[in-house]
């Protein structure tokens, strides 16, 4: 029977998406890897590829449709020997109990042609194995045991590409013991108090004028992740004042030399470089929380918060410790521009062990940032302000001082280690020449 193409999960946090644009039309032939559609996730607009070959029989979701849940059928793919007449049968629910979408994929094509796929096999424990009709035919021709093949299609479905490169001796997937789930089942926790419902809150403002603003995918994700972060991450905070006069003077000098190349370094570029260098000097702080363990990273992959309309991104500058200031500056400008256009790929904003959030350009003197899991820390950067300071000789002077706050995950970094990391960041910014070494 025809195969349903499902709304994919294009990012770890995606629960629903907007089908922005179809790149195919009904009747088009497609092969594995061909682009099918542009889909807006909670973070970006991404292209969706076909995982199997066939003919687009019907588009089930029109362009511009919002809030399409992950794993919802969005189109129907016809394979060899199938026609548009079969689509109604494929998309209609069974007259008895409702069946999963994968079960429909396993039914034999109507008409009983000679090229019909073999019946759906069962796994070793008697469960159904989900594979496309074309994949089953190829597996039968090659003598493959589908129970030994791991599917790469939606919800683990075995597709053509999986069986073409497999051999009859493909290793079986490891199965967890049947009793493991019951043995490891946690005890039921006491129910948490329920927050006020939307209707209860709205009732508080009855008679007051207001505008209701529905949450888009990005806002929902930000709300969920930051709530999780504040509830589950044991934050503590370390604060330092950093004198910027030497950095500002050095920046002015180097920008004059780079002017002919069209390069202009910002204070934020120096902050990124100083944090990357500090993570190398204090390697135990270059770590993330991974549930039941800590992952200690070797490179300095530094994320930087970028404000966009309706939310923010944290693109990651990978191997920042190995890059020059001018290279970091150019890469940061590119990432920030594409972040505001929502054109970043997931690998460009996922990962990293450390983040920077700079609100100094908005006149904020200091603030406490929320850690972006699974990062071990985030540096909140305030504005550089002229302040009276006491010099080494005991005399009063005026200096440009920037206040920073390091938010730290106590599961990953202890107080003394966090203080050592912040001291290394301060030393790099107050002695900027060393950042070029």
C-alpha cells in the first residue's frame, strides 16, 4: 500500500512545525535524498529530504499550515505497482481498532501483482518489523533477515537505503531484558502543585484591556528549557569587576592596522577569545552535565547568545581557542546574521560547554544569566562604565570597569574551580596582548 510521509523531528526539541513550502507536487518522482519541503521548526527553516523512492501520490498538508505535530502524515508516496486509487485505502483507519501508521505500511499491495512485497516479518520477540514494501522486496531478493537491520526511516522504519548496503550477517540489535523495565521502575513521586490555569489567570484580568499573544514554537521551547534549567540545575554565581582600559587601547590600535582589510574587532570578540583561552587554562571547567556523568571537552566550543525577534539563539563557535580574533569576529558576524534570519542549521547552535550573554550594549550594568543545559557555565557581561578605582600605588583614579557574573552548574563545577575559571577570564581581558600568543 502507499507509504505515508510523516512530519519529521528536525531538532531535538521539535514537537510541531510549519510546512512553509512544498518543493514537489503531486505526480513527481522522487528518490532517496531528494528535497521534499521547507519546514519551519522552533529554531529555523530547514529542508526535508525523502528517505525512499517513489511517486508523490498526494500532498495531505497545504503550504503555510502551522502547528503540524511531529509524525503527522503530510504526504503519500506511491511505490512501483501502486496508483492514486490506493491512497484512500492507505489513509483510512482500520474498521476495527485504530492501527499505527507503520502497520498500514506493512499491508500487501492490492491486486496481488507478481512484484508484491513479501508479508511483514516479525521480530524475535514476536513484534512487528516496520519496513517499506520496496525494502521488503529487496531484502527477500538478497536473503536478508529484516530483524537484524536497523531502520533509518521515520520511527525506525526500514527503507531502501538500509537494505541495499546490508549483508545477511548483519548483527542483531541489542534488546533489553524484558524484566529490566519493571526492575528499574522508579517509585512514584509526590504530585507537584498545579500552577494556575490559563483561564484562571485570564479571570484575574477580567474587565482590563489586554492583547492575547499566542506562543510560537520558539517561545514555547525557550519557556520549557529555561523552566527546566532553573528547576533542575543548582546555579551559583561568581562576580568580578574587570578593568577594560588596556583592552580598549589595544583594540583601537589593532583596528587601525586592520582597517585596510575591512576588519573591525568588537569588545565581544575579545570576550569570546578570553573565555576560550580560559577554558584551556582551566580544563576541568570545560565540561557539561550528561545526566549520569560529566563530559569533559578538549576543544573550547563557546556559545554566544544572539537576540532575534521573538526569542534568541546561541550559535556555537567551535575550536574558538585555535582561531584568531579576526576569524572569530567574521564567524560571529555570519552566525548572528543567519540567526536573525533563522537560517542556522542545528549543528551550528547545538553543543558547546560554555556560553556568553552580553547585555552591555543595552546599558545593563550587571545581571545573572540562566545556564543553557547541558553547559556547565554561562558568563553574563555588563556594560563598561567609568568608575573611581584605587590604583596599585593607593591613589584614586578613573577606569572603565565592566561587571561580569559567572553562573555555574554546581553539579559540574565547584566554587573554587569556578573562581579559577573567572580569574583566568579576567586576566585575559585585562592583559589582551596575551590573547594573541
